[in-house]
C-alpha cells in the first residue's frame, strides 16, 4: 500500500475528521449571507477553520508519513550464506551481536607442550593437541552481522584466545540478491571444504577437532579471498563452490604473490529418507602453493627434523553426515553419524641441513568416524575414533626406525545443555598420535551463547 492510499484510508486523518464540521459551518455561512456582510462572514469562517485544525493537530501529534523501509535479506550470524528471509523495519540495518563464552579444564598424562603427530610435517608452533593443562579460557567469539544495503550483508567474527590475543577469524561481505541460486562472498572466511571446516568451534560435538584436520589442514583452514556458491534448482539438494585465496593458512605459506596461493572446489548433495532421516555428502579439493615453507616432521618421540619445502599440496576431502530424529522432531531424541576422510598429496622439493634440493612426493591420509546420540532432552553422549596413515616418504625417519606407525585417537564424551544457550561437556580421550607415548586426556568444557546468534549449518 502506498503512503498516499494509507493516509487516505486512515479514519483519524485531519481532513476526514473536519469534513462534516466544515460543511456545517459553510452551510451556516451561506444561510447567513443574506443577513450579514459576505466579506466579514467568510473571513470569520476561515479563522475558525484554521483554529480548529491547529487545535486538532496538536491533540493528535500529526506525525509526518514515513515511507516503509525496503525489505532486505536476513543475515545468518553463523557465517553461512544468507537465508534470504525478509528483514524490513527500523532494525534492518542495525548489526546483530552475539558472544560465545567458553572455558576448559584439562588433565593430561603427557605434557601438552610436547604434542606431536609422528610422521606428519607441520609449521613450527602448529596448533595441535589440547592446549594447556589446568583451567584455561578457551576461544571466545564475538560476532557482528548486518545488512549493508538491499544487495550486500556483512559479517565479522573476532576470536578471543586465552592468551589475550584477538584475531579476525572471519570478516566478509556476502551478496544477497544474485540470481539463480548464486552467492558471492569476499573477505576472510573458513573454506567450505569438508564438513567441519566451515563450522565454528562452539558447534563441534567434541572439545577438539579431529587429528586429520590438525595434520593436513592446520586445524581449520581459513583464507583471504573470494568464494562463489551455486545452489542448483533441483529437487535433490546440490551445491557447488569455487574458492580462490591468498594461501595464508597451512598447507599454504602466506607468501607474497600476485596469483592465487589457494584454490578450492567443493560439491555437496543431500536429501531426506522418509520423514525421520536426512543426509548430506560431499567431495572437496583444496590446492595450496608454498615457497621456502619451514616444516618440522616428527620421527619418534621428541626427535624432529626441519626442512624448507617448495611446491604444491593437494588435499582431497570426502565427507558425509546422516541425522535421525522421530518424524524430524529432534527435541527429545536424535542420532547423528558423521565421518570424513582426507588425503594430502605433497609434490615439490626439500632443502635441509644435509643439502638439497631433494625431490619429494608424499601421500598421507586419515580420517574419523563419530556418532552422537541425544537419549533424552538436554543429555547427549558421543563416541569418536580416528586414524592417520603417514605414508612412506617421510624425510625425518632414520635408518633402523619403523615407518609403519599409525597415529590414532579415541574419544568419548557426555554433555548436558540446560538450555539452548548453555552447555557443559565432559570428554575423555586416549591419544596415541606421538609414537612411544600414550596421552590420557580428561577435558571439562563449558559453553554459553549471548545475543542474537543465527542458525547453524546442517
């Protein structure tokens, strides 16, 4: 409805309210025209009408009509593509703010500072293991999201670590009105490869992410660049994605180059089986370049070797998830089964203290399978098993040492959610990722959510 028609239809508008009274006064003025001076009568009538209108306007306030705000797409603060739902009104362009507060207590049988993944080469100081012993403030997250205009939305997620450092975990703009199921994202974002990589840590079902992610994607791969997603107009859910970025995270090296240091392709499909089961599966490829990248590979225990790598790394990720809930209602009980398999292919050359360059062709793989069951409202249990294969071309291994060690880890957890905004989790894990050591890990975690936090991904 236009502003003009809205005002005309308003029953308390000044013009409509004064119409009968004006007609009566006018009739009285015309009737008395023969008895009094026409000029003075008309002047008196005008004054009376002006006084009455002024008094009426004061009593009702008479606000000026305001045009309605344009409808724009709503923003999902989880960092996923916009939902496309209208979000008009006075708050359409005000940022929604959310805060995730999290903390942990860790009891480990081995020193977390000596965490290694035997047979896998990582940058110095790579974020692996459970962090530190005792009480610690885990990663907290401050997120702001809003519509920029009817065509763009913006999102920033600030990660606040326990060591008081603050990092822009994600900061990007997203289109909201591209046709044919296209969504373009630009800025810093988590790559869409795999299943867990694009999800923020507070959405994980376990305290830590899988060791395959730690060994081959630097814990969680994020980059500065562009991402294009296309949702196919089919009954079967199918989504394709293309990414190009700087290559700032491992397996990239954050080098200075004009060309893209990282490219990625993602494909996901899914659907429903009846009214109680849904599923999603996918295949992804991430490729990153490196120049004089310093990598340290663990051979055995605390024996490490460091070398400079020049070349290219390809990571293939196959992922799948299945969810069951009675008639689609997960309020009381549900079950989720998910798994991912990753393969890393490193091609290039090495230079180390012994000389070089030496040609390197290294194929490594690994993955995990986990299940989570909510057996009653607010209570869940979960089990996860993990295994890695370091391959056979490991430069750190010396003569006489075995190269058939496969890092493994098994975890069990139970958590309680007193509401959708607060959760407490207890987790036990037996970590055998460093050859010669077994690390028994007890982790207690709390998580809370404050503010307007958007829906999470499937």
